């Protein structure tokens, strides 16, 4: 396996930052109780006094007040601070915390944006204390790759066996999983969204914030957690809860 290309990683990081700075500059903060992750995460947060969410943007899933947040977008961090979040500008590959600092660590739609994903898993694992819960989501199946993946800065989609190997490699024991995400099932709609973001970016971002997001929130299904790994054959995105061993 070839070593990560620093220049490619930097380009991906810069593109990711530009995209989300523009997105969050024209967006509003959606409180965490609006998401279907709230029943699970609010329960976990109640017994996790020191907690971290990586890359929340303006869509945090953990309670904002008293939670540490790390993001690459300054506009998002400023809004989180206004709500009582402990927000720092940093990259997920170099988290500015000591080993074993947190009782609960979350990262939603983050890992797939980073070229050196082993570094990301190493950092998430490093800052979690032994016994802490680490919750994260990733898209599945490279065969489902679309123009939308490329446009929003995805580097990869995961195959289940590769994901499980990464967890074992970084001391994360899988406890339960659930189908996740609000990605449209229609490939035509995904292609149209990609076209809009590339050709009419400002209008597309406004349309997303004003229409797609509210509709997505209203049509979310309750998360159905299952022990271990669910059947992922037809699953486009998965949510995983792991324990740091």
C-alpha cells in the first residue's frame, strides 16, 4: 500500500474547508434534538461529563453547552461558541487534546473526507479514555460513488470488511450499528444536486438550507440499533457505536 500523498491530502483539506465555510456562512444552527440521533446521544451524554464532537458544522448532535467541538470552519465555530460550546479550530488528524481526555467522542460524516483515514481513527481512539464510547458514521460501498460524493469532498466510501479491520487496528470494539443518513435515494436527484452545487453554488446552498434540510428532518426515521454489524447490502450510510478498549 502506498503512503498518503501530502499534496493530495492538503488539496482535499483545502477544498473541504472552502466548501463548508461557504455552506455554514449562509446557514443556521440546527439544535441536536431535531436529529434522530438525539435519543441515543442525549442518553450517552448524560453520563459523559467530558465529551467531544468532531466536525459538527452547524449540525451538532451532542448537547451544545459544555461540549468540546473541533471543526475546520471558523463561521461554524463562532455560532457554536454563542450557544455555549467549547469550540476550537483544528483538523481531525491532529486533535489538540491529551490522551484519554473524553468519555464520549462523536464524528458524523467526517472520516470519509480525509485522505489519511488511519490517522483519523488513531486520533479518535487516542483522545477517548479506555471504556469510552466512540460514535461515528461513514458512507458505504464504493460502487455507489456519485458526482455528489466528489463534490462534497468525499475521498472514499467504505466496504464493511475494511471498516471492521480499521476498528480492530485502532482498539475500537464494535457494539452496535444502525442505518444512517438523509441521502436521497434517487440518483437523478443526487446528480441534480451535484450540478446545482457546481454551476449555481450560492442558489443551491440556499435551496439546501431552506428546503432539503427541513424536509429531511421531518422525514427522518427513528434509528433502529442492532447489536454488532447490520446487513449492509443495501445500506448507503451506517452509524457505528464502538467502545474504546
